[in-house]
């Protein structure tokens, strides 16, 4: 049973992938989307989105990483997919789920859910171009305004011979509002199509993971915001799958991971990066750890990474073991 770390634009970048996979449980990571227009992108673009390529496409802890592409032109997506796998990406993923207006205006992401035939042409072009030894996957939603075309969307991906499909159990119109409609994936699973199906959306804890699997019929699940709110969620699910006990990370553990992460030690990053990313992450951690509120209040007006790191270390020293 596979656990996949979701591609979250502006959230789950190289540093966050490294931190979360260090904690463990994930079988695969998918990068933030690389936007493809009408060109073959240079190597430096792929390296920027996926520095793991310098480590044969693996995170520091050994989790494989797959580059995600977003666009509307089959030919250029195919050319860039070939380049991505040649550089070391563990397969290639195609984004048909991003609900952002700026992305949809340029005919990328979820707007393509209105055109299952175009999804077919894109996936087929990529599948035909990429050597069959490499996985081609797609990330979709149940539909654009509603889920009436979910079967057409699914069939387009299957008929184009993709190896895997991750289905966010909401429409573009639903955005990220709860609930996720895991049960609407079940009829697609029941078709017994020759494709790996991964359920995604609103999985915040072990109970949600169990319910998502039960209602969707999927063995495989993709974690996004839930993994940020509970960084050891994948490890917890994995332990449950193997009938092992899991001890939840304490707040002291969380502070340790933040302080000892590499988010603050890269001179190539802006001095504001660590401050902004830590505040962003605390916004998710508040859901699981009440202590995150006090830490957020203490750093909310700080922007320099050294100042933020100092406050984090103070909280770590004050926090009980």
C-alpha cells in the first residue's frame, strides 16, 4: 500500500520534502508543478524544482521523487517529460487538478477537466514519448463544476495508458472545502481498469486514512495538508498497515525537526525564506499542536532567519521532554 506526498504549490518544496521524508512513511514524493508552455525547458529549471535530481532522484532519506508537469500542449509536455526522466526523475506526473485561477486562465490544471479528450491526447503523447520502463501518472479531480464527467476523465487517462492516477475527491468548484467525496472514487475503482488508483483529499489522521480507503476502495493514498499538520502521519499509517504501534511525535520532536532541518542553512535561499516557511508550516501545525499558537505569536513579526531560529531554539529549551 503506497503513501504519496502530494505536490502542493508554494508549500511542499525540496526542503519540506526532505524534512517530511526524514520523518518517514512515504513511498513517493511528487514535486510542485513545472509549468510548460511552448518550449523545451533547460536543465536548470528541473534542478530548481527538483534538487533531488543531484541525488539520482531521491530525497536524503531515500524516497524517490517524481517531477510534475503542467501545461496544455501535448508535444511540449512530451518533450519535457522525456528530459525529466533523463535527468533522473522517477517517472513523470501530469497536473490536471490545480484550481488556481491564474493557472486555469492559461488552460492548465483543472480547467482541462472540461476536456477529457485533451487530457487523453496529453497523457498519450507523454506515454508514447517516455520509455515504458518509466511511470507516467496523472493527478485529477472529480470534475470542474461537478462530478458528472468523472468517468470520462478517468477513462481518458486509462485509455492513454497511464500507469497511475491520483484522484482528489473534490471538484475544482469545491476547491479545498470539506468534505472530500471519497465514495465517488469507488465506481471508478470498480471498473477494474489496469491502472494504479490513489485517493487524495481531506486525510488528516489515521481514521481519515482508514475511511478514505474504505469509501474509495483504494489501497493507495496521497497526503497533502494532513502531512503538514501531522508530520508523522505517513509513518503512523504505515505502522498501522503493518500492525505496529506508533508513538506520535511530541512538540519537542517537532521543534527538533524544524531547528535541525536544512530550511535555514542554505545560503542560496532568501533570508526571509526560513521565516516565511516556518510561519506557513505553523499554520498547519496549529491543527495538531496547541503549542504552535504561542510560537507563531512570537515570530509573526520577525523576518530574518537568524532571529526566527533563535526564538525556535528558546522554545525548544523551554519545552518539556
